[in-house]
């Protein structure tokens, strides 16, 4: 009696939820017979949507109904077929038609009274092989230690089996007489009310079990009341199952278990426990398991702890009661916890749950959490990570009745959300709140657009919805969509605001209190690039702005650093060392000054070897129709008619080596044509008689040398962090002279001489030893034959660029600048330029650069700064920037001092301070101070900033969870500056 209770009681002690799951999972609309296949190795191949081939080269065990077959080798062909049954409305069932080839030590066993399976057996090859045909009315389950998905056509076993099956089929057809069949009248079509999906075999690896400690397990087997084979396990045990051929593993631990099986062997730490000669449990045929008592389930980065778990190995289904699922976000480096009253695994990578709490905190009551009444998750991150193919589609969560909570207080509620791997699982992307003297009280929010709409965002797409409020300006809203596919990518941005305020663009009186021309202001932009066949690329862009000050007011960083807004169509092809491009550019914003191209064409041929590398050829060509469009409020009389501009520059280089030096003498000729304004100023900008055609000849030499170096192995210094020294010197020189057809095409002859130096040392210990530049100094001197007067802004020598256009088409000046009047294309005065870096240690560096005007004896630009990290509490930067007095509005140069520091007081508090002061004006440029407070997996900060250059002040509040930059309130530039992780201050 005691033995019987030990076997049966755990089964009946299952919770109501677990029993319901077992009954539900085992229930089928049609009770058929399953086919079980097992072997050490299987080669799987899908011939079509309904045909499958399985090859077992190292042993095969097959069971269907009460029939059991075994052989040394085997091949199985499966074809899924539809069977209709029932009247008057037919049901549809998907069955299998099976043909099995068995070879070597074929064994057949059949239980007494087994009549439910109709088998057609044929002995072939003198009794050494057998062909079996039958139908499978249930499912097909495949178990093997190793699985390979491959075409078996090249296997000798497959070819032999296929030949035998074809011979048996041919022989059967020859002896079977044709039976005439009387054709019945067509029946009325039957309505099919059930249309199941196509089936495919279930593959699984063997299930293994062993004690978790030294104590032996108490294992007993019996028959359950419903007739199924069961076994009970008492004692802490470890159960595992291989999931794939690349290291995937499912692991389970528990104190007790009820195991459901349907075979004759069971292994517990390799010791067989037999209950009867015919009733022995085998891990290879375990179908499902119920576990209780401190249950832990682990698969890759995902683990589940629960009071109870039921797991179906055949269908990869599970039910966990009072579960906590922990996953790890590899992109953000944080854990993700899902606590649920009921957690179901409905398929291998599909989960659902009820009454869940989602958080990155392991605390019982987390500070920030997401509470959801119901969630459905598709999570393939573990499998995709092993394949190196983790993407947004690897994780898809659909959530109902979503509440964002801080402790027990709800701060956000939404009826339905859909999320992917972009953490967190919320529609909110970022929030910035504070007060600004120009905008007033402000609240800027960014939302995941697809999540708000309850849609699954396609791979390569990121959509953002903006909703902003400014008390001094108004309410603004917009969208931003970035997308990328294999053969194209692009971006769409739109924003509109009902603006009732004034623009403040700078501290000068002409840049303050500017009344917008319209109250409804905004922008629309679309940029798209398409990769076409034969290396062609098509780039299109549309950029609409409501007025000339909108971009600078609301997108200041883009205005200062981004690409000029344009409306263009650009088609180009780059092949080997040549490129061909066509460009059309139109102005759609009538307040802009823009040079339209309707269209223009360019062809470039670079570094083409001629005469067996004795010559190198470069060719740069431009031809197009242009029109200078002036602002609608312009009073200029400049013509806005179309004109033609063209130029071609062709250069021949003669590379040669003389000792350690490389010399490249070169000659080039340029032809320019412009029938609009023509060429009509000399090199100093003085008006000259107009010329439409110009010719420019040039000749010069470029010289460089192999580096000279010397090693000083005895240099050692702990103070300067030196371990040997190597001095590397590389000199270089360029000289160019011009000849022109007219003074309007005159160019400046130039000579540039430079030297690059490196002092290198070794740092690090053992395998981490590396070579670093301890000091780096680059200097060059440039002389020109006809320097500009008066002095201009600092220039750098860049004449080594092979293509220097006659016209700077990207200039915002009217008319467009040519290459002689802009520092973009080369030096205009004799000058010295230097760039210096001194890395005193891995945490301390000095940086500096300088430009010196030789003719006036004036330093035009000088920057120097020191960056130091005092690990782990302090890092700071001290620097100075000097610009000579060039008057722009009332600005006359700059001499600014900058200081910035981050200091960690303790594991809870960090302060960040930055200050920039201009000595020329005796005034602050900008001041910022931020206090950061760390809690458990969450940070908050408060920032005060005063920007004197724009005459603005602001106070901004920030909050962000650890490792989740997507869920940030306030500016993101302070993320990562908080106290180190692991501190005790929360």
C-alpha cells in the first residue's frame, strides 16, 4: 500500500492549473496513433511543403501502435495527406503516408491483439532488409542525439534504399491487374469547416536525468489511472535536453517530479532501475514531466523559477505557476524580470502570461516596473544569438492593460502595447522637462510610434512620435521614421508647431526677439538612397521649411553641424577607379539663396596606371545648367537666368623613387567655361573685364620619405610611464606653380613643407602590453607668392587633393565663391600650422594646435587642453581657446577658458560641472552644473545651465534606469556619469 501511494499521490497532488494544462495538451480532436522514431543520428530533409525524408545511418528504433521495429540503419519517407470524414459537413484531418526502409539486424515485435495499425511489410535483399508501408493518423516524433539538416542524395544508404523501394513498387504494379472503375456522378461539393495547417514531424533530443548531489534518487514506475506510463522521482535532481547542434541546452532542477513516458528504459545517472522486465523507463521516450519544489528551468540567457512547472518535450510547451522569468538584454547589459501568476510556454519560443510585473530590478517591490494584465511573447533571442542574428524581430511582446508604476503608484496607463528588443517595453522613448528663458516651461516627449499604434515594427525600421509643450511658444508634434533594408535606406521627418512666441538666435540685437512670419511653423524632410544594379545609386531628398529661422530655432545642432537642407535627385555609379554622377537640385523654399542644378553631370577617373605604371592619370569633369535663386525679399539685381558652367582638369603624375624618398612630379591643365556672370575678378577680388573661357596650367612635385626611426631601449621612467622609446620622423613637401590665360584665372603658387614626428613607448603587462604614441607633433609651413591682404581666417594646406573645382557650389554667398577667395580650397597667406598631443599616462593627456601668420607675426588660432581621469572618483578637463580678432557683427575674436569636471562624492551622489569664460569680453559663455543621485538600478539628476551666447537659462530634471537609455527623462549626455555600479548607496 505504501508503494502504491508513493507512485500515485504526487500525480493527484498536482495543482488545478497543472492538471488542466496536462489534460488540455493531451486532448486532440482526433485520437490517432503516433509514430515514434529514435536513433543516435538523423539526417533531415524537406523535399516539399508536404514531403519529408529522414535518414538514420547509425541505428533506428520505430514504434507505431503496438508494433515495434529496430534495425542498424533506416530511411523514412513521409508525405502529409488530407483526409476528409463526416457528413453532411466534412471535417479535414492531416495524416501521414509512410514508407520505411530497414536494413541490418531487422527486428519486428508486435503485441498480442494489436489490430489497429495496417502494415504492409515486404522482405527484400534475401531477408537482410525490409520495406514497411503504413499510414500515421497521429503525430510523428523523432528523437536523436545528433541532427543534421542536409540533402541525403549523396548518401549511399539513401540511394540503396530508394532503389529497393522503386523495385518493389515496379514489381507490385506488374502483377496487379487493372480493375475498371465505374465513374460515379459528381457529388455536390462538401463544405469544409475545419482546415488544419500542414503538419511536419516533431524532432527532439533525448532527455537525461541525474542526481543533483551525492544522494541517490528514489525512482518508481507505474501505470496512471488513465493507462499512461508514469514514474515518480523524489530527491533533488538535474534534468537536461540538448536543443540544437550549436550548444543550446534546456536544463531543469527540482525536488520532485512525475515523468510521463511511453517506452521500456529509464536512466538515472546511468543506473537502470527496472520495475518489471517489460516496463522500464527510457529517457529517449520521455514525453513530458511535472516538477515541484524549488523548480529552476534554464535555456540560454533565459531562466524561470517557479513553484510548479509542467513541460511537454514533444510540443515544447510548458506551464509555470508563481513564476519569475529572468532574461538578459545583451545590448543594454541588464537583466529583465517577468513575475507572473501563470506563465505559459505555448511553443518553443512563444510565451504568454497573466498578471505580470516586468522590471529590471530583482527586488520584491521594484522602484520602476511595468504591470500587465496579459502578455503574449515570441522570444527567439537565445537561438538567434547563437546564430549571430539577433534582431528586433527576435522579441515581440503584445501587452494588454499596461501600467507603468513607481513603487505602487501608477504614473502611466495604456490599454494595449506592442514591443520588441528595443528596451524598455514601453511606448515612451524619452522625456525632457524643465524651464528655459526662451521657450518657457517645457515638456518634450518622444514615443515609439509603432507601440502606440499596437503594430509590430518591421526589421530595420524605427519610428518616433514627438509631442512637445512650450509655455512661451505653443504645442508641437511630429514624427521621425528611420528605415533600412538590404538595398535601400532612408529617413522621414516632419514637425509642426503652433508658435505664438519670438525667435532668439543669439545675443546680438539683430538676432533677438524675431517675430516669425507665420504662427503655424514646421518642416518636412525625406532622404532616401536606393542601391541599383551595376553599382548605381539613386539618392533623393526633399526638404521643406516654413521659414528661414525655424531650423535654427528648434533644431540648432542640425543647423550648425548637419547637412544643408536640399531638394535633389542624385544618380551615381562608382566602378573600380571611376565614377559618373548626375544631379538635379531645385529650390522649394523661396526664402533661401540657392544655386539650382538642372541638371549637372560629373565624371571622375582616379589613379589610372599608364605605360606600365610609369604614369598615373587623374581626370575630373563637370558640366551642367545652373540658376542662382535669390530670396524672395532680396533687392539684388543679380541675374536669375539659367547659365552653363563646365570645367575639366586632367593631371599626369610621374611616380619615382630615389633612395628612401618618393617623388611624384605632376602636370595638370584646367579648362573652365561659364556664360552667366563669367570670370570677372582678380585674385584679390578686384573687378576685371569678364571672361567666359579660362585656361589654367599647373606643374609641381610631391615628395615624401620613408620614416626615419631610432629606438632607445634603456629609457625607463615610472614618473612618465615610459618603457623604452622609439622616435619616428617622416618629412614631406609639396610645391605647385600655375600659369593662366587671363588675370581672372590667376592662382597662388605655393610651397608646403612639413614634418611628422612620433615618440612611442610600451605600456601594459604581459599579453596586454601595447605600443602607444607618447608624444605626437605634426608641423608644416606654407608659403604663397601673392598673399591675401588684409589677413584672413586660418587656412590649412590641402592642395594634395587632385580635384579643386573652379566654383564652390556649396557656398551660401551670392554670387558663389570661387576657389581662390575661400580657405576651403587652400592657403591664402604664409603660415605655420602645428598639432601636438602628449599622453603622459593612460588617464592624462595634453592636446594643442596652433596657426601662426608669418607675414603679420600674429597667432591666428591657439588651443590647448588637459584631460585627466583620477579613477574612480574624479575626471576633469582644463582648456583654452584663442581666435584672433576677426569682426563678425560685434564679435571680434575670442579668448575662452573652459573647465569641466565630474566628481563622485560617494556611491550615491555625483556632481558634474562645466564652465566657459571669455576673457576678451569679460563674460561667461556657458555654465552647467548637474547633481546625479543613484538608487537601485535607477538614476536621477537636476541640471542648471546658463548660455550667455544665446542669452538663455534653463533648469532640467533627468531620470533614467540603469542600462536603459531608451527610457530617459531629460538630456542623455549625463548617462554613464553616475556612481559606479555595485555601490551600496540606494
